[in-house]
């Protein structure tokens, strides 16, 4: 009988072992982080976060794989990368529903890990020259007057700053991106740097994309080619923001010299997500490294400087399931139930 009891105890201990695994050691991890383009702030952010994790767990192989925000979600769902660091509510909702740019639903194949920041603001700018020539001050003016515009905007396969931002704002005012061409307009498609270059060179009249707030390049351009913010009814902009679980943001007066009052815009949260295949230990340690080095995360600069906070890391407006590894850390620290 004693022998039977001993064997039973061994079996039960073996079954319980995975749940009792200790992730507090300094053993290295291996992970690939994607979602950021080959250049610009998103890559700087990812490289900075990865370096922090490697320093926290010496010997770790934590690498960066260039991609786009939408492509990053697809990559982690298909196991081609472990984390994506630039997802917003737009990519999450479109991926779960299998809508463009996704070809099929990815629901259940990726998890929420952490909110990196909640202060990505879409810039809705127009040149003063174009605004004056067409009598435009607001989104309502655009909807009513249907002016010919050369619009600098991101490609639809980067959905957070096309489908999830400007497109949603247009639809809240009763028109679509396709109407711009019907009104005789044209597009400059590309990231925000390409769009601002088009404004600088006189090849675009209107700019709709995300930038850090306040942005030094926007300030510089405005000193050479006067700019205005496209005004709106906050209720309308809030309606547009809510389509993809974003928030209404108010850009304070004086953020840029040409802003004589507060202006409404779409404020986005940016999340770190992980594929279903990623081990709990890897996610736990990545989250722990960020949470316990808050000042170093902020020192990466850009949007993280003012937007990252360890206490806000579990904030999940998308409702996406939290990866078990991240949830374990948050529960240990009393940040989640």
C-alpha cells in the first residue's frame, strides 16, 4: 500500500510540474518580434524593447523581423514570428473578422500581451493655401463642398492609419475614400514620412496619418508651408474612433503654432500581441522585462516616452484574450484578477 501511495504522489507531482514552473530565473529566451517597417520610429521602438529584454536575460536571441502592422498580425497567427509590436484595435478587429487586408479570420490564433502606449494620434492636416482656396475649415465643409484634393494617406494594407482612422472619419461624414477621386482628386500613398514630403514639395494638399505629438517635422514644414488642422464636431470624431475600439482625442491648443484651439482627432492604443504558439515563459519574461524597467522603456523615446506605464500594461480595450504568460505576470503583481 505504501508503494502504491508513493507512486501516486510521483504521478501527481509530475502532472503539477508545468503549472509550478518557475519563470523568475535569468535563463535566456528566444523570440522574433515583427510588425514594424524597416525604418522609422516603429523599428527604433522594437529594437529598443528587444535590447532591454536581451540585457535582462543575458544570452537571449530576441530579433527584429521587418513587416507592417497588418502583416505582423498575420505573421504571429501563422507562427512566422512570435510577437508583433504595432497592432491597434483596427488590425485586431479586421483579423478576427477576416476582412481586408486579411483573407480569412485569424480569431483564436493570437493573444493580447500588453498595451505599449495609448497616445498615437492621427494628424488631419491641410495646407492653408488649399483651405483658403476652397473655403475649408472642417470635415463638414469637405463633405458639403466636395473639393478637389491631393490627399497624402497611407496604403489600405496598413489599416490602422487608413481603414481604422481616416476612412472611418470620412464615413462618419457621409463619404468614402473612393469619393476623393470622384471629386477630381488624387492620392499620394505611403507612410507618414512620404506624405509629409509630398506636403513639403507641393505635391499634396491634405495629410492624414499618424505622427508623434508634437512632431518636429510637422513644426518645420508648417514654418515653410502654412498648415491648418481640419476641425470637427467631437461627437462625429468620437463616432469614427469607436468603430475600431479607438478613443476620441483632443489635441491641445498650441501643440503646433497654427492651432488656436483644441482639435478633435482619433487616439489609438498600440499593443504587443503574441501568437498562440508562443510558450508562456517567453511571454512572461518579455512582459516582466518591460514592466520592471519602465524608465528604460520610456527612454527609447517617441510615443513611449509619455505613453508607456507599467501600471497600464494590462489595459485591453480590444477585448482580445490575454496570453497566459502575460496574465500570469499581471496576476502575480496584482494588475489583473
